[in-house]
C-alpha cells in the first residue's frame, strides 16, 4: 500500500493535521500495517517537497503547534492517476511459507532428520497459526456494530489466509515429490 497516496487521498477532502491523518488512517484501514506518526510526518514533508501537498497554516489551540496540510492540484492529479491505475499482479512469488518449506527440507537433510516429516510438521504449525488468525478475524467482523471498513478488511485478510491454508494442504500432499526435486538441485 502506498502511504504517499493514502495520505494524499485523506487530504483530498479537506486540510488536515498529521495527527488527524494518522487517526483517520487507523479508522479506515483497521487491518492494515500500522502507520507510525513519524512515517506520517516524513511522508507529509516529502509531499510538500514534491509540490503534491502544501502547508495551509499552523495553529496551537493552547497546545503544541500543529501544521495543517492540504493537497495541491498536482497532488490531486497524481492521486487520480494512482487511484485509476490497475494494480498489476505481483511479478514474482515471494511466499515466505514456501521458502521455509524448501529451506526446512535442506536444513533437515543436513541434520540427518526425516526431511519430509519435518516440513510436514512446519506446515501443520503454520496452518494452526493461520487458523487462529482466521478465528480472530471472523470474530472481529461478526462483532455487533462492526463498521464496514473493518468487515471488508477482515474479509480481504480471510480470503488470503484461506488461500494460504489451501496451498499448505496441497503442498503437504506433494512433499515427497518436492523433497526429490530439492535433492536434484
């Protein structure tokens, strides 16, 4: 997810302080990777530097000085281009779970263990962790009064976790063949 574009999108409606942008991000993207305040402010500085956002003013309201940011015309144009662009599917499979299966076959082989059994145990443990997270997400989205952003982000995460679980089941049935292929390399 592009922090730069998300912040531009949050600024599109009206000028905001960095604190308010962080709060709105947390509300709108509850299951996304957390966004640190420092990341908000450094991204805002880059947006200003690149003329995609501008400082609208500052105020203190009796507390520390706060800077108000707004989107510029260039920022609105870049945001529109980004929002309308189709996100290409990832060109490479970078699946950490798959990498760990292959590495477990290599490592277990050097230690004299049953490589296939050890890889199968890893897949079982990983599946159990996925199932716990899926249970948490299902509870989150079925909580009375859950907002639609929470439900939709939980649905998205559940679909990905479900795909991982299905992949793990398929891989578990193919471990003997994968072990032979790893040996051949």
